[in-house]
C-alpha cells in the first residue's frame, strides 16, 4: 500500500483523449458484464459499503465503481490521459499483464470512514493505492484541484508496467514529476493558464542521496522533503540523460542495487553515488524560494 521533454508529448495526447471520450458520461455496465474482477480483497470490502449505491463502468485501461457518473466521468478522462502520458514517456507499448486497474470512488465521507475501518487505514487518508487498485474520496460538494488524482493514477500505471515494484523514492518521484507536468498541460488544453511547479529544497534540508534511495516509505518526520526531493532527483536524472534514466528505471524494477546500477548507465556522469550527490545537491537547492518554471524563464 501507499498512500523539458514531457509538455510537447502532452499536447499531442490530450486532444486524442478528449475526442475518444467526448463530453458523454461514463457508460454504466452491469457488474456481471465487467471484463474482469478485481483480485484485491479491499475491492470487495469497498463494494460491501452501501452495496446498492454502486454503479460500474469500464474504459480501455480501467474499471470504475462509483455512485454518480458526473463524478466518475472526469476521473475516467483524466485516468486515460495519464495512462497514455506515462506509457509514452516510459517508452512502453504494453504492460506486463492485461489486468485493468480498478478505481473505487467514494462520495460520502461517512462511507469513506467506514471503509477506512474495514481496510484498517489511517484516519487521515483521503485515498490509497493498493495492489494496483485505487480507492479515493471525491465528495461532489467540494471542488478538487491540483495533481493529487494524477499522482495516484501514475502509481496505478507504474504498477501495470512494474508489477514487482520499484523503490519508494523512484515511485513517488516519477508520480510527482509526471503528474505535475501532466496537470499543467491538461489544464492548458482546456484554456487555463497553468505551469508545473517543482519545489526546490533548502541546502540544509536536502536528504543525502544514499539515504533517500534506501527509504521503503516516506519518513514520517520529513514527508514533504522526501516527496519534493524525489521529484527533483527524477527530474535531474531525466534532464541529464533520458535514455540512461529509462535503463536505470528498468534495472531498479528488477531490484538491482542503486549504487551498482547508477554508474553502469551514467558512466561518464556519475561514477559513484557520491559523484551524483555532489552535483544533485546544487540542483536540488537551485532557486530555492521560486518555482523551477520561474527560474527557467
């Protein structure tokens, strides 16, 4: 459980997704007619809560469980958008399996609280990715913005391509990196002024790379720094050499040690983790107090 190359690709993808989905609501499908069943036991627990409320729908890469189509439809559009973005940027045509990701959309806070109890979740959670399924609270009386949904959807797609898992910093870093840029492009395609925001880290707050890559979950005392630094490290490695980053990603997806995989794919740049550390610390703190976009302008 968990709780400068991207934007050009987005503009080519967004119109295709919109054209495919259109403005129509997500079509309802009888539960018995869904193409697959969710093997995640949490799915059954979710559907046991007010069982008569649940409707179901299906798109190319996801299966949805929801109460109202007007809540589920925009989520389904964004989910397919992010799938294509991630697949394109990872240069992957097909996932390891054809198992679709299930998305459970709760609308009532009291139902979500009941699910938290059944799933033994922390009470502060507003969404969780577990074993390739996503469970989220989307109260239609509230307005949602930002890249939170996109972040979780990126996790779903990464799970499709790396079913055995990838290191925590890499998983969170890629999810932050892609979802931030994707959200900005998604909004711009709809006529909004939006730019990605990458948080710099104060020099004294930077977590040593050797420590960062060993975390199996975000450290409770430095959660925000962990997410910001993971995103910056992914961004730095991609900007340095994208093919090398993709090769490193595949190696780490096969559970090869970071300290031996890094110099193999970045031999001229980072012969050791210490070399990466020296160059990355400057990048991580670059333009602290401003957005990366502002600095580039």
